[in-house]
C-alpha cells in the first residue's frame, strides 16, 4: 500500500512541475512576446527543412515591444511615426503615377512642350508639369469641364482655390493680389503660406474632395490634408495639374499667362447668361449676393472677358483658348479631343470612359455632372418665364451679341428657337 501511495505522490509532483513550466513559458515576460513568423511560403515552392534547421528557426523569435500595461488596459503595438506614414503614402503614390503613365505618348516637342519622359513633367524631379486652367463664372459648366480634365489618372486637381473668398468676383484690388498669390502658390505646390486656404478646407471638405487622387489619402489617413508639408510633397509628384477659377475675372487671370515659369494653358469657358442665371436660381447661396444674382453684373463680366480675350488670343495664341459651354455640350467628344491637344495632353482611355458615362443621360442633383449634354445647356428655355428672360436680355444685349446668343422674341419663340449662333473674337 505504501509503495502504491508513493507512486501516486510522485505522479502528482511531476504533474505540478510540468504545469508550472508551461505557465512560466506562457506568462514569463510582461513586455516581450515571442512571436513566430506568419508569412507562409506558397505550397508549390516550399522547401524541405531538416529537423535541426527547423528547430533553429523556431528558437529565433521576432521581438515586438508592447506598450506598458500600467492602467490595466489591453496592450497595443506602438504606432509607426507620422513621418514614416507620410513617406509611405508618397512612395505608394509615386508608384501609382508611374503605372498610370505607362504607354503615355509624351509631347516631345509637340504643342510647344518638350517633355519626353515622366521626370520632365514632375516637380519632384525638377520638371515642369502641364498646367491646365479653366477661367469662367458660377454655373457655366465648369464642374463638368473640370471633371473631364480630372478624369486623367495622373492629374492633381486644384478645385476652386478661391472658395474661402465667399460669393464674390475678383475684378481688381484689394482682393486680386491675394487671389493671385494663392493661385500661384498652388500651381507651384507651395502650401506653406496657405494656412487660411487649408483651414477653410477643414469644415468644407469640397476644397479637397474633388481632387480624387489626394482625397483617397485624406480619407485613409485623417489629418494629412491639413499638413502643408504633405500637400506640397504630394502635389509635386503629379505630371498634370488642373485648376478651375470661377471667382477670378480674365482681366486679373491674364497675369498667370504672363508668368513664363508657370507656362499655363488657359481656357475661357463662356455660357449664355440666361442659362447661367436660370441655373443659379437653384443654388441657395446665390440670391443673396449681387455678384451672383444680378444680371447686369454677370453680363458686364461677360463683356469684359470678351474684350480681354481678343487681346490674349493675339498675345498667347498657343496658350489661350475660348470655348462656349453649349458647343462643348453639343459635341463633347470632338471638343474634348481638341481641348486635350490644346492643353498638351494625350487623351487617356479613362477620359473617354468618363465621357461615355457622363454625357448620355441625366441623374443626380443640380451639381451632378451626369447629364444628357445635348439638353443640359438649354433648360432655361422651359424653366424661365418669358418675363424673366426678357429682363435678363435687357441687361445683356451687348454680351449676347459678342458671344453669339440669339434673343428670344416672345414666349412661343423662346420654347422653339435655337439660341446659339456663330461669334467671332475681333
């Protein structure tokens, strides 16, 4: 009996020490866990490992330092530094751009652009990007036009950079110097002095969210869009920059053409004032601002833009162009191809895909760019009463004559006639 009892005691002691060793192996270190590699080799390429070699691999752990658990909170891995994250974003974006530009036909002397490789168009590599500008006014089709340019996957889009100026037109001092500085800083990818611009974007996401390549990173990494160093680095990666300006009149914007370092290509986008003012009726931010809702001011701007455009065509025949929204809408494929050539861009398949999906049928709200493009410019003929049209025409006789818009004679005529005719810049 005593022998049997001693046997059971020995069994019990052995079990206890075995359990103790197991617990010590599992919970022995409060700060360092022994973690085995988890990346498996594909089954077809697995290499047979000798028992000793296998044992050596198991006994060589990867150490991951965990945060101290002083407050009884579950331990977490230390996050990577913000600088390292930003470096990773920039590195990834650089690779994406390189991929998007594979097979791209560089101008190599065409369109007065000498670029023959990606580095020639990238500011990070001391190149000069193709800078495509749209100058227009509110509700003139610029969102549609801007999205056409932004359909190119290697484009960086400066969407309405003067949003923080509110609903005003910049026609001269004192706003003009500030407006031009903002625009030039953005085109040069210099965000350091643009604190007001960046701060305005914090509660107003549309400052950044039209820039699709940038916004993807803003959504994944909260806060990066408000870091001027990151914005400058990101901007300098892209071979193409586009910008639309709806608050800067052409008399002021022409200074951008005079800057040889920027070498911008500028298009003045014009629309029938009746279409402009009908579209503005649907925007709650417009009626309270004379610059937006007063037909006299709108048409005075159209007259001023016409006179400046005549001079700019003589001075910058290869870098300045005019197009009417109605012409673009009636034959988008033809005009987009011409506009891309003017800007010095190779028509990307994604641009054609954008046109295929955005010009055939209408859907979405008043700001949507999904439109039956042949109908969109002429909604005013049925949406406005003839008395409203007559009131607009009274203030816009000269502007309409300059830009080739036919006046409506009465309510019946308004609903049946073609309001667009030819015009000449002379």
